[in-house]
């Protein structure tokens, strides 16, 4: 029984691995809220910290 069980488990493992390799996941990797905020801050560093000077020039 143990020999059969071991052989069966090895074969099912191989089948599962082959199935996973044949059908890769297309789901994007999860990015945490903190990481998203950090990436957004890096992408727009000037927009939030720079004061609006267009009104001063018009006066």
C-alpha cells in the first residue's frame, strides 16, 4: 500500500506541476496600499510640493 501511495503521489505531483506550467497565471501581482502610495509619490514629486505661481505672475 505504501509503495502504491508513494508512486501515486509522485505522479500526481508531476501532473500538477505540468498543469501549472502549461497554464500560467495572468493575474497581476498584488501591490500593497503603502507601495502604491510610494510609487505615486515617486511618479509625481513636483505636483504636490510645488506652490502654484501662475496667480502671482498675473497680478
